C-alpha cells in the first residue's frame, strides 16, 4: 500500500480515509503492532511481560475480551499469535492453559506479584518480570 501512497494525490488519500505518515521511521513489526492495536478499546488488559533472555525478545500480553481470556505474543521476528486461555486459581497463582491444548504440557502461572511463570509438566519453570500488570 505504501507504493500506492507514492502515486496518489494527498487529497485522494484523505478522501479514502487513509492516514499518511510522511517521513515516519518505523519497523515493519511496529507498523503491524500499531494496526493491530486499533481494536483494543474492548480489551481489559491484565498484564504485559518482555522475555529478555538472549535470542528471545518476545512480548506477551494477557487480556480479557468478550468474557474470554487471551494471551497475545509478538515475536522478535515480527510473527504474532493470539491464544485463547482457560484459567483456574491455584495456591501458586492463576494457572493459564491454552484452550487448544499443548503437546508439551506447558502452561503459565500468573503470580500475586505479577510475574508470569512458564511451567512444564516436569516441574521446570522460569519467570518473566512484568512490564505492566493490572489486577486479574
């Protein structure tokens, strides 16, 4: 579409309801995130975490929308996923499991301190510190 903006008259861009960000220096990933987040008004955000392990860089966001719980993941290469989650309260915190199932038995725990723990059936886990957390 950016090639179309190069040939369209500015007036026709405005008439078409498009926004032209002249000179904006933004990566493709950031452009996709910005476009995706236009529909966030109906979401209740519960928290956001950044995986800062070397070679990772994923950003995870937990939110409610339409009475359902979702975990959204943006990967450092620009890929994106949204998984509907089921939840149950445990002594360790709010246990989150993928509604579609998980072949590896992995799940998440949202702790009272706002950390997001990745857990496996074997008991292995690691925690992500929150970028921002709202009340669950």
